[in-house]
C-alpha cells in the first residue's frame, strides 16, 4: 500500500511538471526578473544568487503542494521550513562558509524580516551583502514565486499569476534608485511576455498571430528603452528620496560653538592620530550651512545641502581607478558624534572594539563630505578611511568660473554684516575678486584666542559677538571661529553661496609617520562652490603673529596691609546616609545599560513577522468576504438585500466545493447545493464525507427569496432583516454539519470571489431599480 501511494504521488508530480512546465518556468522567471531594479541598490552578486535560489524554493513548494493538493496550512509550513533552512541566503556574511546557517544567521534573518525593509530605503547604495540586508529580497522572491506558481497551477484563471511579479516589480522600483533607464523597458517587457503567455494559456493566441505579436513586443521594448534613457530622474518616485533619515541634526549642538574649548582645555592633548594623511589635506569635522543668529549649524535636509543617510557596503557606489588614499584614524581626547573625515570619503570601516555599534549608527552626507555616528566617538575608537583629495584651483582658474547653483537655507545676520560686506568687496566685479577682497580685509584684523596673557577676545559667534567684531570702535580681534563665521555671513549677504567648515589643520613640518593632532590644530574656514571645481576653501583668519597691542597703561598694583581675618564659622555635621539601601536613589542609567534583545526574542520577532507576511493573503481573502457580506446585508433596497442574502448562501456553498449552475433557479440551486454536499465530486484523493444539510433549510430560504423578489408587493425593512436572520441560522447549521476544519478551509477559498462579482453586478442593478 505504501509503495503504491508513493508511486502515485511521484507520478502526479512528474505528470504535473510535464504538462505545465511552461507555466512554472514563465512565472518563476518573471518573479526573478522583477528584482532587476534592486541590482544597483545592492551592488553585489549575492543578490541574484539569493533571488534565484529563493524563487526556485518557492516554486518547488508550490508545485509539490499543487501535485499533492496541499491546503494553505501545509504550504505555509513548508514555506516557513524552507525559509529557515536556507536562511543563509538572507544573511550570508553570518553563515558558515556563506551557506550553512548558524544561530547568528537565524537571529540576523529574524531581525531582517522586520528591519531590512527600512534599511533598504534609508541606507545609501550600494548596500552589499553585510548584516541582514538581503533578507527582504530573499523573502519577497520566496513568497512571490510560491503565490504566482500556485495561482498558475491551481486556479481557473492562470493569468492571475502575473499579479505577484508585477507587484514585485513595483516594489523593486520604489525601493530602487532614481535611475529609470531599465525600469520602463523592464516593465514593458514583463507585460509583453505576460500577455503572450496568458493569451497562449487561454487558447486565444493562434499560430498566424505570432509574427505580429513578436513585432509589437520588440517595438515596445525599443520605445520603452528610449523613454527610460531620455526620462529625467526628477520624475521618478523612489522611497529613498522621500524617507527622512532618523537623526535630527538639531539634537546635536554646533561643534563650532565649542571651538574655544579645544584650545583652552586640550591645547596639548592629542585629539586624533592620523596615519597616511596626504600632504595639504585637512581633517573635516563638520560642515555648517545654516545660521540662526546664535551659531552656525548643520542645516535640515529639506533646506540645506544634502542629507545624512546610513551607508551600505561603502559611501560612494563607484571608485576611481587612482587618486585614492587610505587614511587610518585613532580617536584620542575627543568625545562627539561628528566623525572626522579627510577629503572626499569613498569608504569607511570601523575597526575598534565598538566597530559594530558605531557602524550601525553611522550617517554620511555626500554633499558636505561629513559624517556622524549617533553612539558618539570616544577615546580608543579606530577607523579606516578611503578618500580622495581634490586639487585646490588657483585664482587664474577661478577667474572666469561662475558660482555653482546650490540649495542653502536662509540665514539671519546683523545689519552690520551687509554694510561691512559692501565696503570690503569694494569695486570687485568677478565672484573670485569679491571673495578675495573680503578674505583679505578680514585678514587685516588681529588674532587672539582670548586666553590668559593674550589680547582679550570673547568666545562665540552670535550676532552680538560679530557685531562687536565688525562694527565696534576697536580693531577686529578674534580667532578662526569669529573670522570664519563673519566671512560666511558676509558672502551670503553678497548673494554668494558659502558655508563654514570646522576641522583640524595638520602642522606643516611632519614626518612620514602618524600625525598627532592636538587641540591647538583646531581650525575653521569658509567654502564657496564654483562650477567645474566644487567647493573651494578660503581662510579669512589673520596670522597668529598679528597681535593687537593695547597702548593703554595698566596701573601698578599697590600692596595693601595684611589684616588678620576672623576664623571661619563652624560647619554643620554632614547628613548621615540612610541605613536602608532602598532609600538611596540610584540612577539606573549610570549603573547599567538596557540589555539588548536576546537571540530567542529576535528569532521570535522574525518568525512572527514572517508568519504575518505569509498569512496576509489569507487575511485579505477573509476581509474581502466580510466586506462583501456587510454590503449585501446593509446596502440597497430590501428586495436587493434579500437577493444578496441568497447570494451569500450560494457563495458559501461554492467555497465548500459545490458547483451550482449559473442558469438554475433559486430552488434548483438549493437542490444542487444539498446534492453536492451529500455526494462530493470525485477525482480528489481526500474526499470529504457526505454531509446532510437538511437542518439548513435551504429550500425555505430559496422560496422566501423568490417571494420577496417576484411577489406582488415589495418587501419592507423588517422582511429583509428577518430573512437575513434566517440566513445566519442556516449558515450556522451548515457550519456545524461540514465541521470546523472544512468550514475554515472554505473561509480562505477564492472560488466564490469570481462568482460574487457577477452576483454583485446583478444586485447593483436591483438596487438601482429599487
């Protein structure tokens, strides 16, 4: 008996594949091709490997389920088992040899079911295969292929199998980049293949029509490719362009506001140790392009230059062939969220003990060439930077270059800034001439940090401090903070785009080894964008040897006679600590941090998320039927609601596997429903037992529906309500007769949805007449 059963199952699977291999191959291929827009997002060969393997796995589960007539629960169980068994496809870097899942892999994929969707649209491409980035496409390909093949093999309308690939394509486009060159031809190509296959499967495609169909497909692909190449990227809707990154820059104080602290408290302390710093390169700490009257700060993404986003495999998607430098930085006496950068960063990798924590919180702004890590850097952190150092053009090259058109927020500046700017710019006519005039005028001031023994100079760069710098009776005195802040505002008042940069300037005399940057090397400068040259730096701060000598004499101090001071008053004894330890307030945040979720919790979250994704189609079917039932019961005239009640009974019978003739009268349909459940159709290996639904009184319901529809008088509201009460009673008896398991299988069946559309159109016509 066992050998015969096994032979029948193998023969059924083989026969199904032999008869329907074209359907299986077409829909599986469409699901795989629909992931094409994600290739530039991930930029790794691991993506097509994961998508193809997941699509094949979903196809196998759907084909075996169709051959053996599995219900929804066995198919979902097989799909979940396959998802876990091949979880290395979703997080290959955590798997053994990239293929064998480990506990870390299960935890990563479990988290990825929940978090990888957001990561795809918030992290700068290329994402690579690190962490659990591939979990989302792996899950999409698995579920979409299983659903598509199931629809192709187990429904009356195989063309429904085209819906999952089209949904996958739409999702891939939304999660992709702004490049439209492949999306339009890809969509047209998939639509053409789908239409040809659907027409062939339905028997509507004749042999003599193949040449015409081929010509239409080729013309569509060529036209679509041309439209994709010529289409402007601004018209493309992608989620990553509309999803704001998590960090709010206003949560972090402006680093320029703490400029004086470096030279006051850390003048001799090593802030950074840089190995491999190119000659002439500056270490950029933060780029500031917004001024609110108090401080220069990093602007909001909506109003400033660029936005901060998480990075994937590297910062820039493509690397130049030469001109790159590998710079290794070690953090010393520095604690802040801003990540020091060198030149134009292309890649950044943390290598210290906190590498994973800092990498997860890293956000980079490509436009301003700066980065921040939300956990904050501290002493001992290390990272390696791959950067390019652009050449700074001379004035001859900039003389005829126009200013670049960049987006910058509005700034609020004192009136003295505008008047001083016009006076400093003088008669200069070219942009570089006006910029150099302002720079040289500010360099005529005097330098001072305002420390002990130096010329008095207040810290800060608020409106009052800049007003005293530029509009006071005394000469200009300050350091890089005040002069850079003033020049940035002066240029903006002259309609010249400008931003202030804070960082570190390496000493001129240094060896070939690592360079230690102390607090004394902190600096600030101004950058202006030129067409064809990018952002060019300018240095308005006077030389440090330009010191203002106050000619006012300082009166000599006259010593005062010593006076015996009275003894200090007696101090009160300190309060003794409470004897009960529970009375002592302890800040839990200083004692311990919140424990991270355990591996088991992440696995549970991931399994729950996967189960929710898999059960979503069944939930949608149930919700559609609930909506259909409520519309039939409460919408329209009483006669239409009576007809809707009878349609509800027929739809339940259809979902239970009974075929009712569309031309039968209501009483004939009631008889067919009773007969169909009493003698189930043959051909199924697991035939349900005969069911007696006499208690359901379907004949009485049919007679009541006929009386309400064709009777001499129109039924009223109470008649419709009584009829629906009888319908509920009848369906309750029917549910008891067929059993709970068969009833719930009927609840998630889609057989009645096609039939109900025709019934709803008839009901709509009745409501219109009523």
